[in-house]
C-alpha cells in the first residue's frame, strides 16, 4: 500500500469513527422534546454542534489498538459518547462569563448566549450526570461489572479536582501577573487537557481487555498527545483563523493568560509540540500495526487548523 493510499485509508477510518461517535451521542442524549424540553434542547445544542470528536475517536481507536478491529463495539461507542458528554459540559462551563467569557463555540453562539447562564450551567451539569449514567449502563452491553466500575473510576478521576476541574482552577489564576513558569504550565495542561485524553485511551484499552503493560503504553501516548494538543491550541489562539477554529482567536492574550508561546515564543512552542508528538508515537511501538490510527491522529494533530 502506497503512503498516499495508506493516508487516505486512515482518513476514511477516522471519518467512520467520527460518524459512529456522533450516532452514539445522539442515542445517549435525551430527546429534544422530552420535558423539560429546554434543558434537553440545550444539552443537544452544544453536544451535537460538530467539533473534532477527537476524544470519542481516541476511545475507539485505543480499543482497536488493544483488541483488534472488532473491539470497538456498542459498549465502547457508548463509553466514547460518555467521554464526549463530559468534554462538552466542560466547554459550556468554560465559556460562561464567570470563566473564560467566550460567546462563540464550535462556530455558533455559546450555550449561555442562546439559553442564558442558568440553563447553560444546568445543561453542563446534566451532561456530566448523564455521562456517568451511561457508564453505569455498560453491563447491559456485555461489560463485566468490575470492568465497568474501573471505567467509571477512570472518567471520574479525569473530571475531578485531580484532573479537569483542578486544572481549570489553576488556569483561572495563571495570569501574566502570576509566577507561572513552563513546568507549572505543563502541570496545568496535564490536568485541564491531558487528563481527559488519558481517560479516553485507558477506557478504550480497558474495555478491550488491556492489561497493565498495555494501559501504561496508552497512558504514555496520551501524555505526549495531550501536551502537543494544548501547545498547538495555544499556537492557534495566536495564528489561527476564527472561521476555521469556530471560536475567537486572541482570547488568551485578552484575558492575560500564560501560554506556551507567551513563555517560549512560537518557534520554540512548535518544537515542543513536535517533541511531545514524537514521544507519543514512540510509546506505541509494541502495538505494531494495530496502533497506526493512533499514530496518524498524533501526526495529524501537528497540522490541525481548528
């Protein structure tokens, strides 16, 4: 298979998993018209708005990496949807005036702009709650209760004060006037961004029957992937196009946030992203060809424009 043919095949596989993730999200969300309709409409508005679907794809790709091409069945799809529900909840809350105060997300008005702050807060809360309800249902889809419980633990740890919430708290205080160096910023990124990526690959690996060694390799991959993802995100906030990104550019500078480019410059930030990507890819070597989609996702990350 030529390099171009292989690239096209991986792109097609990625699009297939994105489509499956979106179908799973539609299935696990309450119907828009179910009472109280406004909260269900708000939940669906932000969750089904598009986006990159990187996190649910990572869950399914990690399952296939461990268990082969048939490993990403319905249980894995629903777990992938649960992760995306948590991610969307975090975006809704991040956009609130009390947080990052952004009015645009995924190319459309932010949830609080459309539904008001109160409903936006409740929509985020409802998505977080629904995510764990979905995971609690995994035994109905053939997952052993102990494995389902471990999956719940992975997502809870990633979403809590040792993960996403803790990272957001420190991010809110990490302004240009604070004493923030590269190591502290990396710690923030590992929690605010990296923790959910770690949960994605570990959940996929666990559901496919992965053992300790396989989960450790996937964890190392997620560490590099998450670091590169956040650095590229910081770079795009400086160099990106708002129409492509689907959100305002320059918001970090306006809010006085410390970013990797603000600390080391754009060129050095790009080198750090390349190094993190190389480390992520190297961690997958024992998986051989089964990890090719995960490798492709890491390489693709460096050239993303949104």
